């Protein structure tokens, strides 16, 4: 879960850097650095979301897919976690 969260964050930040660079000065050095970082983070999101079936298809969306997959995987893990027997029942 942590790896998915880190990869999704890296994907979102690197996409923001690429779009900001495109909208402003379009420096080749920034594109040469941020492009492969974004691509690697995108592939890492897809790979780390694979074990969680509900998040698997959302991870394929470029840009926001990693953040959506993280949210869905967290909800899935919370719902699948066994209840604490020491907690009072409702």
C-alpha cells in the first residue's frame, strides 16, 4: 500500500512538472528528466495496484489514476480488515 501511495504521488508531481514546463518555458532539460520519472512512476502505479482488483483498472488512467487507485485500495483494505474483538459492538 505504501509503495502505491509513493508511486501515485511521484506520478502526480512529475505530471504537474511536465505540464508546468510545457505551459511556461518548455526547457528540454526538465522534459528529459521529468518524462522518464513520470513514465516509471506510472508503470509502478500499475504494478503496485495489480494485487487489489477494485483498484486495478483505475490505475490505468494517466495522471489521476494512481491517486484514485490509492484511495480505492485504502478503502478496500479497510473494509477487508477484520474487526477488533476488543472494540464495543454497535
